[in-house]
C-alpha cells in the first residue's frame, strides 16, 4: 500500500511540475459567457487567449477534445477498445510522434510555440481541477508535441490518404480517387460590384457532422497582441479554423484533387523484406503498432506489423506490398498557418499566410472590408512525373515516380476580384467558382492535379438563383443562404435518376400515385412537404443500389422496384403512403426531437442516418453558420450552431440555439467587448 501511495504522490508531483512552469497567469485571462454560453476570451497575449480557449472548450466538451488527442497519440483503443484500434494503427503507421519529435523545434516558430504552450497549460489546468473527467491517464500531461501529433494525423486524413490505407489493409480493391459525396459545404462572397448597398457579404456555411471530433465549436478570441476574431474550430484546436475578424473573413469547403498516391513495390526475390528500386535492393524498415482490445473487462495489447519504404508508410496485403505517399507527411505547419490567417488584417497578409501551403486541401473563400473577394482551390499537390496514370496504382520500382516537389499557391485554380462580383463553392469544380464570364479553362492545369470537373445540385441551384439577380440585397443574400430547393436539372455526380421525372405514371399503375407525388413536388425540402417526404424515402433507398453500382444510370424499369420498396417502407413504418419530410427525418438532441428541413445536396443540406421506427436523424449538414457584412468601418457578424455551445446534457446551453437554428435565425456576434460585458451571464478567470 505504501508503494502505491508513493507512486501516486510521485505522479502528482510530476504533473504539478509540468503545470507549474506555465507561462500564462490565469488572472490575466478573462472569459465572458454570453446568453447562449459562447465564450468570449480576453487576454494580454495570444498564449493567454489560447489558455482561455482550452479551458472554455474543456468546460463545454472535454470528452470530445480528449477523444481527438487519444486518436492522434495512439491511445484511443485504450479507451474504446476495437472501435479505436484503426485510428491508433494509422497514427503509428504514419509515425506522427517521431516526425513531430524530430521537426518540432525547426518547423514551429517561437511565437507559435508560446500559443501551443498556453493552450496545453489551459488543458492541463482543467484536467488537474477535474481529474474524474480524464479518460486515459497516460495521455497526461497535454503537451505541444502531443497536440501537433494529433494535428499530423488530422492532416493525413484531410489528404484522403487514410482511405488508401484502409483499402490496402482490408485487401479490398484499391480505389485511388475518393468517391464523390453529397456531403460537403457551401461558401460564397460578394463585393460591392454585386451588392445593392455597396457592402461586402461573406457566407460561412460548412456541412460537417453536427457533433463529435469534427463538429464545430464556436468561440471569440481577443488578445492585446492583435487578435480579435470570432469563428469555429474543431474541439481541441488552439486557433479559429473558419471565421472573421474586424478586417476580413474566410471559409472552407472540402475539395477533392489528387492529394495522395499508392505505389506498388517490386519485392527482391533473393532477399526477404527487400524491395527493388532502379534495380537496387533496399530493406523495408520494420515496425510494430500496438493497439488495445477489450475482452471480458480486460484490456489486451495486440501488435500489428507495418513497414516503411522510401516512398512512405508501407503495408502488405494478399496481393502485394504497397506504400502511401501524400504531401501532409512532409510538414506540420497547418495549425500555425491558420493562426496567421486569424491575425491577418488585409488580403496581402492573408495571401502571405496561405503561401506556405501547409494546409493539405480545402477550397478557401475570402472577403474583407476593403472590397476584396478571393477564391482558391488550395491543395498541397505533388509535381508528378509524366508518363504514368496517377489515377491508378503507380510502380514503386523507379525513382521517377518518387516525387518530392510541390505546386505553389499561384498554380492553384483561383479567382481574385472576378468581374462577376462574386465567388462561390459547394464542393464542385473549382473552374466554375465565379460568374460564367470568369470560368477557368481546366485544360490549362495539369491533369494529374486531379481537380474536380463536375457540378453538383447545390452549385447548379446557386447558378440558377444567381441568374435572376443583377445585384443582391442583404435579404437576397439570406435567401441564397437558406434556399432549400433542388435545381430544375438534377446534377448528382454518383447516379442518374432523370427517368423518374420523365416516366409516365399510367404505365406503372402499382406506383403511379408515388410517381405523381414526386413529379408534382416543387423540389423544396420543407418539413411539412409530402412530396419531399416521398422523395427522401426513395432517395435513401435508391442509394443502396448506387453503393452496389456507382455512377449508375437508372432506367424506368430499374426504378420501379425501388418505388415499390418505397411504398412498402411507408406502409410498414408510417401506415400511410403520404409521409411528410419532417415525419421521416428528425433533428434530435437529448430528449428534443424536431421535424427536419433539408435534404442531401440542397443548399441547406441535411444528411441523416437510421434512428428508430423507420425514421432517420440528422447527423451532418448545417453545422456552423456565420453571415458577415463588411463595410469600411468593419464587420457585422451573425452566427448560429445547430444545438448549443456545450456538449454536456446537463448544461443550459446543450440545445438552446436549436429553436433559432430550426427557424433559420441567427444571433449577433459583434467583436466589441463593451457589448459582451452588457450581455454577459458570467465573467470569470479560468480555475475559479
């Protein structure tokens, strides 16, 4: 017993020593909570603001923050068992901890190290005060290197390289190009050339999961070192990832250029675990990843082999030996890049922040008080050798395919001050992200960059709407943001169901009533619409067949069985063939259950998963909304999150924004401290 007590005391002392050297005095950090619980954090330094952000985020969702860090540091399976094993394996496969250890000092600036240290100090302080909330004790103490190791994993996933790893590991057919998805985001910006009042408008509208490690957390950061920004971040991030300061704002949407490659290695027949490159034999570096499985209450460590070649992380499967290579493996500066974006005050500073291209992907739209708008399909793309089909597996037996250099920011598709007066992106082709007169020629970009060349329903609908405006008012801007109608001509990238709208109902009497209801539907995704309800049930059922045959074109004959299945589904689960959209799809938060608006791939997109009794519940879609109007005097900002600022069910802010969110309303988010002092429900220092 004495030995155990001594160990506990020693551990406590070590933890105290780690937190005692904190560079931030919590008394110099002030958190103002508004009526919706949003934290407005004021500090003398950026490190102090990061400390306050860590504390406030932990108050609202310490569990989700830890889940991310556990995954990034190969400890998630210690908490979740098998469910966390894949993430733990990937983070060990890419050797993030080793990379960060070797490069942290040289790749992270001294100024940003202070920010990371401040953030980790805030997390450690919270963990010390709330030890019962700690999920896995071996994760502690939080350190900048652990944060950057988690970031390294995030960047790998953002590059879509995890999809390639999963395909190799599962012995499935390897598909280099990620399947196009209806999930995504919207963003658009207008300058004075297109606005009636001469203001600049920016819509920030990502369609992420509504909760979890990639659900948004809203915060306002202010420091005496020049930071004053409101926006959103993923739980555990030390900076704002999308948002606006008093000078400018930006948003992201997911893009899908060719960010990652697979190389098939030629193994040396004379030497085990050696591979041949340019007729020279090289040994594979061998490693063992450790994951934990839970069985009968026990935690069991399991080891799995992986390898490394000159091409990158390497795995064996039943068909051969493959390496994965992506630009995110060659840097970890994305978080610092976002920090510089937070602090930028004009386009020149913002563009300079983008130039290092540490962020591996994402479309970026930008607007500022100086009447500037900008769009770029940002990506860290390798300059690949000609003569190979980079859409497929490429040979790893030649150094010709071993790319090392990258395209620069100026090489990316982009629009600066287009003559149309607006830019937009809804995860569609970057070549058509401004007015028709500003469309880019895709053939002027190397094909191996892999940029998208398609429209989708959201982009097609936006184009339809814009064709009706000479100039837009602020009310028009809001109507664009909250439009919930499919376009006249459907633009699904993964299926063709045009026959549904052309078939003669009389020719198919068993499904005639359903066909008529869908064909007569106004294509608006209103909760009370029975046409929308019929289409939604059909849509989710037909997707099963699409998954079996991607890019399928459905004939009338092929649609009839799905329509019969739709009718059967309605009768089984609703006792009627007339079902409103909001009866089928629900927005659920705790014990609240509300009829949902939106469908996949309308501008107000909502994506759902099975819930209960034949219903679906929304899991992703309108995840963070920020609407900004810039004038020469600064930014007027309004925002909304789906549920609330806290992920704790016992908090009054667990779902207090939900009623406004469901009514397409927003809340004011000014950058003025005096406003928040008047609106405050609580003003306090961390550790009080």
